[in-house]
């Protein structure tokens, strides 16, 4: 498995998943996410039954980690985006979902390439700091400095210490932090 390619796919698809929240009608995002989840489950079921599903078979073959349930990370990512689109304001949901797409990909790649100091759960200080810095820089184009720093710090800590899949946790904690902490 090519982890660099996997993280490139994570970044591209994750950014596209976040971009759905930029559609002017906020009622559309939950419908798009729900349709994506249902379509993904149909494709996954077909794949698990041994049917050849174009694109899905190639993506699973090329980028799924060995021994992982096929599509689990994608399913979790879209499920957390769906939750965020229902619970948080659209601007908060966008930052929360985008935080996962950017931080996870950058932290993983930087950790693999430059990581020397393991800190928690096999993650590296260099990866976590890189993810934080890049995410903060990107978020500054969408929000103010306090919100960008808050979202980046919360995302980095959540990704670092979460005992469950970060695709579920990061958007939820970032959205909650931006909702509960006045960052205007």
C-alpha cells in the first residue's frame, strides 16, 4: 500500500467532502452526504460479495490498508460530515470537516517523511506540528486567527490522542469547540 497516495486521496476527497458545505442551500449538504453513504454502502456490499465495481475496486485495492474493513475510513469521514452538517452552522461544519481532510493527510505524510520523535499512539511530534501549522495557514483563508488557531489546536490534539478512528472524532470535536468557545 502506498501511504503517500492514500493520503493524497484522503486530502482530495476530504476537501471535496468539505466543499459540499459551501453549497448556498444548507439543506443540500445532508442530502448529498446521505446519498453518498447509501451509494457507498451499495458499492461496498457489491464489492464484499465479490462483484467487480469499477473505481471502487481500484481504490480499495490501491489504497486500503491491509486487514482494514474496505471503505471504513471513507464511511466514517462522510458520516461525521453528515453529523456536522446537521448539528453545526454551515461555516463551522465546513471548518470542522476541512480540518480532518488537511490535518490528517499532512500529519501522516510529514510524520512518515520527517518524524523522528514518537509521542502518542505511534504518531510523531513532527507530523503533529506540521499538520497543525498547515491546517492553521489554510484556515486563515476562511476564518479569523483565533478560530484558525483554535480549530487547528483542537484538531491536532484530537487526532493525536483519540482512541477511536480520527475520521469520526476530529470533525466533531472541532465543530463542538468552535460552537462552544467564542472565537469571533
